[in-house]
C-alpha cells in the first residue's frame, strides 16, 4: 500500500511539473465568421473614417466666397492663370483643392506647369486651356532670381497666352538682413518691364508669408540678440507694407494679413523695435512655419477672394509716374 501511495504522490508531482502548454486548455473563442466578421470590420472602418473626418475637416467661414456671384466664377473659368510659388504656395493649393471639393460649383481647374509639347512639330502650351497653372518659382533663398525668372517667363512666347499672373515669395526668401526696399525696387522694375511687353497680362502682387512667434527660453534668447523669426518677420513686414502702399488693394493677395488674423478675428503680432509686426497665428501651423489644414484653407479662401476681385475685365492701370491710378478700385490713399 505504501508503494501505491508513493506512486500516486509521484504522479501528482509529475503532473504539477508538466509545462502549461502540454496541459489540456479550454477552447479559445473563435473570431466571427462570414457576415459577422465582415460587419465587424466595416464598423471599425466606419469608426476610423468618422474619426479621420473629424480631424481633416476644420471649420472655416466661407460666407465671403458665397457672396461672389456665379458670373464672376464663370469668368475666372475662362482665364489662364499663372501662379509661381514654392512650399507655402503648394500648401495653399492643397487647401484650394479642398475648398473645390467642399464647393464643387467653383470648379476652377488646377494643373501643374509642363514644358511645351513639340512632338507633332507644333508648339502646344499648357496655357492653351483655361486653368490655374501652378509652377515652381526659382530656388528658395534667391528672391532676385525668382523675380528675373518670373519676368523672363511672362515676356517669353508662353506669356502671350497668360491672362492673370502672380509671383509669391517664400518666407525663407526674406530674413532679418534682407534689404526690403532694394528687393521691392527690383520687383517693381520687373513689373514695369512685363507691362511694357505684355500689357494684356493682369498682375496680382503677393505679400510675403510669415513665421510664427518663437515661444519659450530659446525664443526669448533669440529676441535678446535680435535674431530669430521676429526679426525676420520685421523684414518681411517692411516689404509687405511697400506692396500694400504701391499697388491697389484689389490686386494684392495679402497672405501675411490672412496668416496673422486668428479665427476669432484678433491679430497675431509681436513687438520688434517698438513696432507691432504681424506673425503667423499659432492656430494655422504645427511647426511655426508650414501651414496646417486650417491654415491651408484660410489662404486658399484669400486666394479665391483675390481672384474674384479681378472680375469685370478691369486691367491694372498705372500712371506715367509709376504709381497706381487714382481711379483704380481699392486704391489706398
């Protein structure tokens, strides 16, 4: 009997020492099959879509666009519009496509510039078809070269097919050491050359985009030594004021004003040298420089509003002295 008990106890000890994986386990619940599995997947996909939709659909007031009549949008759909730009311009165009999706009635085509097609012996330009044609403007950090290339392009054979044109600088084109007056003088000289050789092109003039205020200890240190985004925004603001003073309001795409106006209507500014300077509102950026979804839509709205101001066939007129005509709509005092 002692042997039998010992053998039984040994069996219990041996069973306790067995790996868990070798012990019989209850059946694990199986995933739903057939329609049940498909339904669960679809529910999860729908939840993901709803969550994503909430993130990518920022609210923006489009009442100003709704006031523009269909006759104006129809007129703009007949125009060949050239938009020379860099990074922020690309982000704005992303917002423009989003606005087109939200308001299909606008329906202004957007296409990228391509070299003329000569495969059949004839020259076919992208500007033969009405659209907003976007193209890269030179190299970032070389605003003078951008001006020269813009002027040369509009005075080339392709410029003969363009109705409306604008050149947008990047915030990186102007820094704290930029001679804003010298750069503006070069721009206005190029504009005068374009007008002489291509009087049929209607020109829109852009203010320079901004960067956001730099917060924290690093930002305070940069301000103490006169560096950082505040000092650079001051140079951009000097250039922007020259644009606003020189050209009619209706023919200025004021990106800086749009970027600095918060959704609640207040202005984002900093003090530099005793003056208030516009900065990119924090609400429109995640990194202090590039536009987030809301910022893209805000600038896209401004772009469309500025285009709408060109309706009616009024070409920009300039006095013999080089200033805007006094009778020009929107001209500043």
